[in-house]
């Protein structure tokens, strides 16, 4: 659980990186209509959640480092208490409760936002805001700026509108100890779900039944939503990278690729495992699986502070290229295939990505055009894969097979810590689990 003190510290760190006389405006997400008068389950804007931990729609967080305040100023606008609305749609915090709970200097109801913003923004030189992120929020901010600038005798209007995202997203890239603890919990919940799916899988079951088992395990542990669309691809479906139909019947002899992770307290896990539907790898399946595992283990052994994701990607590409030549999937020398990037037709994606409040989390991968070295506090995925579709011009025994192995890893001062290691990935361990 992230403490209120940590949210307050994040707010102070944000303001410290803004210019003097700055005000920061951060908006919450809105409800999204699913069908007519029903909405999707609410999911908070990640930046707003990162700074507040407040899970109601349409709110605003206002922060200022103006010297007219004895210390940094914090305010919030949120939905008004409304007994009738709350009977239908659930309890609301209300401005009075928010004032105390979130350590604010001021709080108001959304209906009072225009008047409050007029007062809060006046006298500042710079406004930090994510322009273009939310159309309604854009309108609120630009109209208020126009109003302030049209009455210069009464107010000192802000001179510039700055993008808050570069500062905020750089902060989010480096996880605190509390964040890592929450992500570890998300990983453990997800790991239990993967093991459950492995044990319940069998020829004749349906992909959606395994999806249901995963989601059941998530929810029973307090993670009510998956962090992204769950992928359960059996046989040739595993060669579709973002396969989410999950509708086919699993055949005897299929490999099943499951890419699934829980979202817990806002933070994502992202795990992929590949295993045989009948509990036993064929010789051909072992060969391809062992190659992907070899690439992943080599990368996990090398990554740490100072290493770039591109360097790790190149290592995985070299190992997979050499292995595909050995299997007869590629021909020619390793050097020639690497030069032509022939491996790209079977290893279709990058090695990994940042992960945090978003499964594909924020943060720059390059700094001034150069690959960014990994640093302690970053959390990444490591997910090499090989995809050999049924219509590929390759040896018959490998066709219709997709293998990916993915773990979440936090970079430490001395190397890397695997958060998702509870799910077996050695061939003998997978087969042993499935025999239980």
C-alpha cells in the first residue's frame, strides 16, 4: 500500500522540478460509456493516481510553488456528496473529507472549479499541464487562461503553458521501495494464476476456460482486473502476438501460450509462459522452447545498471539466430543472418518494455538520441519469443508453434531481481507441475 506521505513527497518532487511561480494541474479520468447508460469499470488516469491515490472520476489536483504560500500549496476539486447519486453509483469522498484525507490546503466541489481555478491560477507565471490528454480538461484550462489574459489589470495571467508529462513520467520510471512491493504482490498474484491455468489445462478444454481460471485467481486475491487483454493462444494462435479471442478448443499436442497479468492497486504484472496442453513437450517443442529459454536466461544474467535494452536485445537475437540455424529454420551463417535481420520473421517483437502503473509504462528509451542505460529502480519485462506459423517454409515438425517466456524484473544496484520467478519455466518443472 502506498502511504499518503509518499504521495505528498511525489508532489513536492514534481514542484521542485518546475520553474518558480508555477502551478501544476493534473486531471483524473472520466467514466467511459460501454453501452447506452452503462459504463466500463472505472480506471483512474495513471498520472493522477501516481500523485494522489484517489480513485474517483473527473477530479483535479492543483499544486503550486508560488512564494505567496508558506510551503507548497495543494488543492483538489472532486465530486460533491450527493445521497441520491450515491445510492445508485456508490459513495463519494466529497470535498470536506478529501481536505483532511489527502493533506490538502483547500478543496472544492467540481461545480466550484471555475471560480477556484481563477483564484488559484492568478499570479502564476507558468502552468504545467498535459495538453491534448483529455479534451474536456483542455477546454477548462485554455478557457481559464484566456479569461485571465483578458483581464490583465485584475490578474497576473500565466505567461507559459508547459508540458507536465516529461517531468512526471521521468519520476514514474523509477520505482520506490513501496512501489516495488506492490508490483511484487501483483506478480505473485499473477504467478499463482499462471500455475492454476497450467494445472487445469488439458486437451479438449477451451482457451476461454483458461482465461476464466486466470481472472478468477486474480479477483480472489483482490486484483479485480487484468492489467491488459489476456492472451490464451493454443497451437497456431500463439503466433498471433496480441491474440485475445481466446475462443478455440485446445487440441492434443498443442502448445499453449498464456500472456496474462493482474493489476493490483493500480500496478501491472506481465507474465508469459508456454506449456504443452497434454503436460509433455514433444522433442520438437523442447528444441524451440529450450532456445527461447536460453536466450532469456542469458539476458537475465547480463542485465543490470549500465546495460541498455538494445544491448540485451542484440544478445537475444544472436542466441536465437544461432539456434534457428541449428534447427534448419534459417540457413547461412549467424553473421549473415544478423546482418540481414533474417531472424526478424520469427522473432517479431522487442525484448521488453518498462512496466509500472501502465503495462507498457512511461519513460524515454533514448536520451539525446542514444540508448538509455538501465538504472536501479527501473522495472522492465524480458520476453524473447519464437513464432513459427503453420504456413512457414520451415521443417514440418516446427510449424504451428509459438513460444514466448516473459518475466518482470526490477533493476537493482548489483543486477536484477526477478519479480515473477514463482511460475516454473524449466521444462522438467512445467511437466512436474502439470502432472499434479
